[in-house]
C-alpha cells in the first residue's frame, strides 16, 4: 500500500506514477552535475574507491576488527562486500547510501573483538577474564568515538535552517521568507515552515534589494552585511541567521519564488 500510494502521489502531482523515483535513479546512474541556478544540486561522479576512502577516514578501527569478525561470519562479510561493491559501481556516491552496511560492520567488529580477545588469551601469558574483556571493549568504543566522531561533522548539519523555519512556523506575522546565501535544500522548506507564504530565493547578491519587498523574514548563511534594507537581526543558530523587518510583503511575478524557479529548471 505505501508503494502504491507513492506512485499515485507522483501521478497526481507530477506527470506519471513513480516519476520522482525514476528521475532520481536516472540522475544517480548518469552521475550528472545539476548545480544550476543556485538550486544546490550536485550529482557529479566520484571515483570507484570513494566509499573505501570514507570507511578508512570515519571508522578505520571498526574496519580492521570487522575483518577479524569475518572469520566468524563469512555470510555477513560477503553481504557487506556486495553492498559496497554495488554502490561503488554507481557514478554518484553519498555516504548515507552506506547506512545499510553500518549495522553489519558494527556486528562484524564486535565478533572481531571477541576473536582478538580469544587470540590474546591463547597466546598471552596472562589470560584476561570475561569482565576485563568487557571493560576493554567498552573503553575501546569510547576511545575510538572520541578520536573519530569529530570526522563526522554532520550531526547538526543543516540544523540551523530547520531551526529558523520552525520558529517562523509559529509566527503568524510572516508574509514571505527570503533565502539568501542558503540553498533551499538546507532550509527545511514548507515541511518546516508550515505556512502558505512564498519562499523567495535570492540567487545573486545584486538581487537582494530588488527581491526584499517580497518577504519580511530573511534567512542567511552567516551575517547579513547589507544595512539599508530595514532588516534587524532576530538571532543565529548553527551559522544560519534570521532577520526580520516590519511591514507587509509585495507579491510580484518577477521574484524568484521557489516553485517558479524549480519549474524553470525542469524540476
């Protein structure tokens, strides 16, 4: 039923059933770069070894332990290899595509730690107790998290735009929202705004003054330097800042309203 509903929504809102799925699949397979018109698309191809490099950078200790764990579960090992190899063939790559393999790697790493402990007890002069092995395992997890977690800075990635949109969703005085130096992809869009007001994309610096009458809330990536538009700072969250001005919004077909821009770029 969810799959049928997915196809039905595409048929109603787009041109044919499952159009969004097929279009996305086509873009990923082709490895196309679609960074056009300030929309923030970037599907440029990556080298075949990109996923292996990401694994090495983000979870190298787990990787070596997972190799040991393959001795106990070749099935999980081959399963992980098939996923990584299949994804590596596709030109466009994203780290999130690796999420299905993460639980497998963690499980293999746990098995690998047991293998390492048993080998240590077998060859060491002072065998470790099960309690000592448990404590050592916990300390290893904590230590590697401290050393490697900072290499995954996306815990709060794009959260600033979401926070600002959530705040604006509770403000009935909002009559238009402008996005300046912030891609609409990282704003949360109407999913977080929850208001039937235009979202206007300021695609170039020169357009800011001309587009400003169309919104009384301006979201920027960083500090707004233009001081002559009547906007006052309302706070910043994770590098994304909100500016407000009093007064109404003027509707114009000349403004870069988000749906208009998407239609112009065939989205």
